C-alpha cells in the first residue's frame, strides 16, 4: 500500500551569516548575550531559524510591489458646516435646569 501524500516543500538552506543576522534582528535584551548560547536553547534556536527562513523567503520573493497600483490619495478634507448660533434665552425665560437644581438668583 503506497501513500500518495505530496512531498514536503524543500526547505531553503540557512547559512551561518543569515542565522546570525536573524538573531541580531530578533534578540530582545532578556536573551543570552551570545549567538552560541542562544542556539543552545531549543526554543530560541527554533525561533531564530524560523525568522531566518522568513528573511530568506522575503528576499527571494519577486519585487512586484512597485507594480501594484498606488494607494489612492486621501480626499481633501471637507469643509465643516457652519451652524447658526443658538438663540440666546430671553431675559424673562425660565431656566428649567437651574430651577430643578434649586439654584435661586436671590441668594
């Protein structure tokens, strides 16, 4: 019985210079200070390898970004509508909020 699963994609070759570049770009201050110490830790080593593969893929990708359409220019800001000023209250009008708060002018 044969398995007809697709063959895994070939992993790109990672050289020492690419791994060290990935380590320098990825390394936070809490990591060991040397590349060798970092690569001795299995989790951090795997993170460096994954980032190096990402760098390799991004460098190998065709530079078609210039061929994409340019982003649309933002529209000119719209003029805000000028609102008419609210009519001033007549001097004899009752201010219901002040009346509800118990605020009296005769104090």
